[in-house]
């Protein structure tokens, strides 16, 4: 097949500094090696426009309107339309017009939809086009996440999350049936979606990779500020994201205090942009430091004795875990955070299935630096050998309908 590709993403894929943007960034780079790519995405704030030149450098053409609809307004509109809030929140008349014009004027052979919210921009008759190819990358099953929020919540918020989960589930099913291929970040997420889709659909995993050159511990100096008392536990992530908030609250409130009974010098560092007021408040607890946004997480990882990821709700593959593994750090994580990473507990990381287990593992790792180092080195070897981005993207040309095309052809 010949022709161009239309790539639609709910956020600008630059810079690749958070989970979804890391994946969209690397997918976009791979698509650009296959064919010219026309990119439609949304800017979240004025800061995104500082990276517009990077988008312009890779895209044959692009449209990036500012997403400015207030969430309460999106909620009212969603109620009126009986659709998910996350759909109305990412609706743009400007982007819709640009997509229509691009499909009319350019030789678009395939469309890659990144995140379910962007499926609304694909004409309903596109899948009826014998020459057109549609790939939908849901990344993970968002509807299941909102269903979990509803189960764990109460009052109006639980009702809102339950409604969002039901409507997203129907939208995900519809997109999967329309698409030539629907991609998820892990085999577990793919199987979950298959169990929820009514009608025939090709659903498969396209796993996340890791940039092992960027996350190379030999090129990173530890932080002077973390060279003193310790041991140091580090968590990285977007700190206005509910699962991350729950994870650091769990560690700071229920796990760290038990560790400090035996090791009063233990420190917990929360690293990531946009910490909520509740997260900032955790900095008042003994041994807890909230760093907020930092220019580079690698020095924090390099300074960690143990990187922790005690998530209770985790969809897909956790980039934070892969980054720490690539940095040869020993990662202590929950069963949920280990999902989608085919590593071995006790060899490449350590899993704790409960607070008590996490506390026990943490104390064991603190007292055994040789064990920590061995796990960290094995973790880096694992991601080097099995989870590089080029390896993960090798099937992309065939998935897009460009059979016989290798990514290196246009490199």
C-alpha cells in the first residue's frame, strides 16, 4: 500500500515526558519512517506551543488547536448529548474541519487514532473505504479504570465515574469493531477489551518500549541533595493523576512509617509535576519530600536506593517502572504495577501484594545492598534485551497496511 498517514492524538506528542506522550511520541516517530504523516492533536496549555517546531519538523502538515473547554462545561455538554465527558472535553470544531479537509485533499491511506477520545474525528464511513486502513490505539481500557473509581468511591463522584465507565465501554466497543486493528499496551489489557467487545474485532497488544540510551545510569550523576541520610525511596509520575495520588498516599501514610520504626532515617521522595494539595500536604509527614516538577527525573532515579510503585489501580504498562529498570534501579512494586512487564519477581524487581509484604520487602532490600544492585543490573539487562522501542514498533508497518515496509527504510 502507498499513500500518507493521518495521526490523531489527544495531546501534543512533545515532549515525551509523561506516560501517554512517551508512547504517542515514539509511535509518531515510527509512523514517519513509513510514510508522510499529517498530525492532528490538541494543545493543553500555552507551554505546548513552545514545542510546535518539533511537531512541524516531523509532520507533513498539522493542526494543533488549544483545548480550552472548561471541564464543567464539558460535563454539561456530555449530559445533554448522553456521551462520555472525556469525549466532549476533547472536541474541537477547528480540528474536525482540518481532518475533513486533509482527508479530501491528501492521499491518506491509513489513520492511526491514539486514545479513544480521538475516534470522534474519523468519519463513520472510513472503515467502508476499501482503500482505507484504520488503527485505533486505546493504550488501555479507560472504561475499566472509571468503573474501578466508581466501585471505590461514593456519592455523586461515584455516580459520575460509573456513568463515564458505562459510556466509554460502549465507545471502546464501537471503535474496536470499526477498526482494522485495535491496539492495547499489554496482552492483559487486550484480553480485557476482548471480553467487553460485542462483535468481531481484531484486538492485539503493542507494548511500550523504553529508551535505554537516554535512561543510561552511566551518563547520570546522582543528586547532591540526596547524598546524605537515607535509605531513599523514590516515586515518579504525574501527580494530579488519581492512581499516582493514591499510590504515594499509601506509601507515605501506611508503608513508610513502618519502615521508619526500624530505619528512622528512611526518606520518601515524590517526584512529578502538578502535585495536588493533598500530595503537597504529604510533605509535612516525617521523612517525606514533595519535589513537584523537575527538569529531569533521571538524577532522582540514580539517587534512589529503591524506586517504588505501590499502585492499586494500574492500566497497561507503567513507564515509570521501565524507566527505573533501565536506570538499573531496584524497583519495589505492587502486583498491579507489574502488569504487562514479563519480568521475574525477585530477579528483575520485587513485588509486594499487600502493605505488609511491601514493608517486609523494603526492609529486606535496605539491609541487602548487594541484592538491590543485582536486581537493578538484571532489570537493565532485561529491558535492553526485550523492551527497546525499535523492537516494540517492528510490527507497525504491517499493522498500518504497509506490508513489506521496514521502519529502517526511511530512517
